[in-house]
């Protein structure tokens, strides 16, 4: 008799934690942490419904779009990016949902950007926030923010940046010469 009660109690705690973690309010509160502070209140936020479908949780009035933590992935990761990057990001999510591999998604978007079918801004930003969730407070702790500056078709020669980090915290260019060329800035963790 005690085992069913114990299992029921564990299930209630786990369900309560999951619902709290995935509530729209929690998703909005934690997704905007990836955006620069002055843009958080008015940013658009994508998050997940109870069926793990990506939906708009809050419409925005500024240039930032935030993406809530995916409840199906381990750890915590939220992102924020300029609204001009939304078509590119949405296309990536669409292709991923179709079961396309990273390389397939890369190649398809490369061709679509080159042909003009997919709009890719000439420069824009993306912020990615990682952390862990404190199970007692449900707050995001150990926050680590890295920065990405998209500059399509830029190269090592055109930017003066190496294609690999020269040391911890040094900026570098990833995917040079492609639609997805971007400057990676990963500050040294404290």
C-alpha cells in the first residue's frame, strides 16, 4: 500500500515541476534572458504548448525574437535573435521537423539563399544562453551567454578572423564563405 502512495507522490511532484517549468509565463520569463536587457520587455517569444508544438507565446513590438528552452532537450538553452533572421531560423526548424540532417538543412538553405528563395540578412545577431535549472527555485542558474554575428559569405580574408579560435574567448569565423558565415564569440566562463 505504501509503494503506490510513494509513486503517486513522486508523480505529483514531477508533474508539478514539469508544468511549472513549461508554463507560458516561465517560458517567457526565461526565454527573454537571452536578449539584451533593454529589449526583453517588448521581444516576441516562441515557446512550446502542451504537445511540444512551437507557438508564439507573446507578440513583440521591437526587433528581437526569443526562443524558449526546448522541453525535450537536456539542460537549458534559450536564444534571442534579430527579427530579420526569423525566416532563416523558421526554415531550419521546418527542415529539422521533416527529419533532415544538419548537412541536408545546411545544403538546402545554402541553395535557397543563393537562389533568393530564402531571405538572409547581410548582418544580424543571435544570442544563445545556456544554464541549469534549480529544481527548488525553478530559476536558471550558471548562466552562460555566447554571441553569434551572421555575416553571410564572409571569409577569413574579408574579416581578418581565423577559422578557429586562437584561444579561449577569442572570436573566430565559422562556416566562412557560406550563407551561414558567422563570427563566434564565446566569452571565457568564470
